[in-house]
């Protein structure tokens, strides 16, 4: 019996679920962790928007909304309490800059910002801390997901990455303006 849901063909999700990029031992070890591997990737696989000293910013490969960013420490730590003071400060700074960049590039009206600590709390990759920065717009939960049960992402990830990486430099805080 039909359930009333339209299906979108998204074969790229199978790679996330069980494909060849999913390490057999899971993401517990840095060798199999996508957040440890992300800063090393090049070309089309490179979704890194910004590389800081201790933290980097990368597009979420499976975004909730266009421009969904992840702020990650380079160090493979699972829990927010494991960050040192410098990492914590840089994570906060990059989160603020991410908000400025996304506002500049796509005029986001608001954001959901947060961390899921542990698998039981919803972390898909619990072994490596990452903070979500999800842009929101009035009407982004319009009829498509509510009535049509479909999510629309209007831009390719590579295009989004180029826009955000280009705008990142202009959005960096400066001592002169007090940001």
C-alpha cells in the first residue's frame, strides 16, 4: 500500500550509509574519520571553506539547508570539554565568521547552531567534534517539505563552497571595527 511519500533518487546517500568511503572500523580512528580527511582533500572533493590554525570550516556533504557548514577542530576529539582554550576560542570565532559569510552570500534570516555530543544525542560521527551552522530563511520549511515531503537544495556544493570561501576573507573580524 502506498505511503504517500514521493521518493527522490539520491544514490550518493548510500556511500554515507554503507559505501566504500565508510571505514570498516568506523569513524573512531583518525584514519577513517571524514573530518580528519577533509582538510587533505583536493579538487571537487574539497569542500573546505576556511582553514584556521586549529579549526577548519567545511560544507556538510549532506546539508539540511544550502550553506550548511561544520566547524571542526583538526584534532580528533569527541567531546567539547576536550578542546583547549585556544581551540575553543577559534571555534567560536569561526562560527561567528561563518554566520557573517553566509549572511553576506545568501542573506540568511537566522541560524541553527549546535553540537550533538555522542551517538545517543544524534551525532552521525560522534568520534570527531563538529559544530553545525545551518542557515535558515523565512519560508524555508515551506510547502515542499511539509506537503510534498521533498527538500530542495538549489545549488551544487562546489558552487556553494566557492562563494563562501571567496566571501570568507572579507568577513574576517578586524581590530579596527571591534569585531
